[in-house]
C-alpha cells in the first residue's frame, strides 16, 4: 500500500478536490491511504478566529467565521454532485460549525485560550476537509472510508507540537486502517491532528500534515509516501520567489531535511526522518500536473548528484547578541544563555560565540524579551529584529573546498551579519536584514543554479 498526502493547496477548492479524486482513482491498484490537510488558508483563518475570540473582537470574529463557513459550503457543493449526498454532507457541516461557534463563544467569555482548547479549535480544519474530500471521492469511483484521524494518530500531550506515539499508532492502524485497505477501501484521514491516550485533541505543529503522512506510512509499512502539493516537486528555490527555479529530480534525505528546516515549506522536516529509517521512498508530486515525475527523496546522495541542490530562505528570525559586562566569558556563561532561551521554548538556528559575547539567531517571538530579562544585569543584550536566514544546501559542500569557497564569497556579497559554516556538512547559511531577502535569493540562484552555473 501507499500513503498519498494532499496539502491545503491541493484541496483549496471544489475543482481541486475533484482533481484529487481523479488522481487517487487512477492509483487504486496501489492500495492508497489518503491524508488531507485543511482547505488552503483555513488553518490561518482558524488562528485568526481564535485570537479574535480571545480578545472579544466580534467585528473580526464574525467575518472570519463567515469566511470559514462559506469556503467549506462552496467546496462541498462544488465537489459533491448527488443531491442526497450533498444534503447529508451539509447536515454534517451544520453540526460541526455549531460546535465551532460554541467553542469560540466560550473562549470569548473566558478571555483565554488554553493550548488544549487551541488544538481542539485548530483541528476543525482537517475534520471538515476530510469529510468533504471523502464525500467527493465516493461519487467519483473511489471507495472512500472517512476516519477520524484522532482515533489513529495517538500522541503525547505537548499541545501545538505533539509527538506521535508510533507503537500506539501501529496498533490502531492494524485495527482500523489495515482491514479497510485489505477490503479494497480507501481510508481518508485528516493530517496534522491527533489525540492523547485520554482522548484530548492535539496538533502536530504547522505544516504537520506531512508528518501525519510519514507516520501513517511508517506504521503501515507503506511501499511509498507521496506528498502531493502545488509545485512540481522540490526545486532549486521557492518558485514563488524565483521564476527560474528548476525541479530537482532526486534529492538526498540530508539535503531535503536541511532545505525543509531552512524554509522550503514544501516538505515538513519531520516527514523524512522516520521514512528514511524504514527505507520508505518519499516522493513530492504536483497535484495540478499529476503526470510530471516529481522529486524522489533518496537515503544517500546519488553519485551523479550536483554539488549544490538549492537555496532556501526563511523570514521571521532575529539576532540576539548577549555580551558579558565583565568583558570575558566565564565558565557556565554559554549554558546559562542557552538555557534562558530554551526555557522559553526558543531554539536557536545558529549560535556564534566569541571571547566576550555570544550571538544567537532565534525565531522572532515575544518571549525573547522575557528570556533576556531572565539573564540578569551582568550582561548586555541587543536584539536585531526583522532578519532573515538564507541557506545554500548541497552534499558537495562537505568535501569540495572550492565549492565552499565560491558559496562563501557569494554569501559575503549579500552583506550578512552572521555566517554559519560547519554546523552542518551540507549547508552554509547567512543571516541579514529581511528587507533584502528576495533580491539576495534571486542573485544567489542566478549565480549557482541558472544556465552557466556548475
Ligand atoms: P501544501 O499545501 O501542499 O502543504 P505548502 O504551501 O506547505 O503546500 O508547500 C508548498 C509550497 O512550498 C510551494 O507552493 C512553494 O511556494 C513553497 N516552496 C518553498 N521552497 C520550495 C522549494 N525549494 N521547492 C518547492 N517548493 C518550495
Ligand atoms: N493545516 C495545517 C497547517 O496549515 C497542517 C498542514 O497543512 O500540513 O499548518
Ligand atoms: Mg505544507
């Protein structure tokens, strides 16, 4: 059997859902299990609705809710043709939306959102999309069986970033999924959502639909995991930023993980590790062009692989320089600084240390100020906001000093505040003001990945 995951972009509207049904129908002989994300943009709308409820902003809440409801009704009526099926689906949607309104009302009254409540609310996106997709499948010759993913995806209780419990999930797959697949049915599950042993809803973190696909694939011992999205596969740069970006037909696991970490959101980093451990091939494919070849993620770099794979970038980081007022770093200084940020849940992307100071590159969050205060008065902290990371990834960076030199001198031209070389064998990253990001990505892409490059 195979796992086919369709991201929010692939199920954003009725027409695309119909296309997804055709893609799955053409592959029924491979015994697919289908994982779907919320309709594109819906998780963002839910985040907005939760925040508007928390602060009691009805003027923002009502249009957001109306938008959410309209998107789903529209998708349902466009993707499902039979009147009786559509009628039943609409009744089911009525009940789900009533639940959603009630929960948001209680948040407005309480004026706070616990992580548990946030997960319960965020899960509505995938609960709704899987219902609509399963109904659309049924009338297009795909024998779909809709399942509540929360009954299969067992997790710990770290709300917002829950950790899947693989042995538990394996048991649920054997009990709930395998018999359906063996009977020729196509299980349809929402990605991103799970539940604890005691039945509380959890989520796996943004972009976590990919994680669900990998976890179900591993638990079922799938032959292949297919991540269907809105671009041809993993490319030499984000095609939305660089028109000239080219498809990478094969990428090693290490390169793909690095690219995902540094901003190529086409694949969630957690997708690849469990699949590679079990040697399950992962493919990234385009649901708008299902006959294109896509990208295969390989366990090891191919022998004919180019030295550089791609350039990735990510906004939303800041630099934090912590300097000791005593003009020297005492033993214990570095662990103390790292610990202060770690306790606030802030994990650095880069750390550079010198004799009097350490600079961290961290996700831009409110907790940075609190962590800086925790450090006390014998340090000076300077926070540089609105920074971006740009990273060139390629297995060739490990062994080829000439390539490494060329990459470093190209990065120097974008006037970085900080360069990270050596932390990883297959990437070199730089941090600089976010305003220059797009032109820097294009410039580096031109230099290394277009025409005369390599
Ligand atoms: P989905 O809804 O399928 O989960 P995402 O929006 O999470 O899709 O990821 C797909 C997007 O990732 C693409 O539309 C593209 O803009 C972006 N992306 C960023 N970097 C890359 C890259 N190197 N190759 C391909 N896509 C990339
Ligand atoms: N719907 C979730 C999100 O937008 C999960 C996913 O799409 O993978 O983050
Ligand atoms: Mg995604």
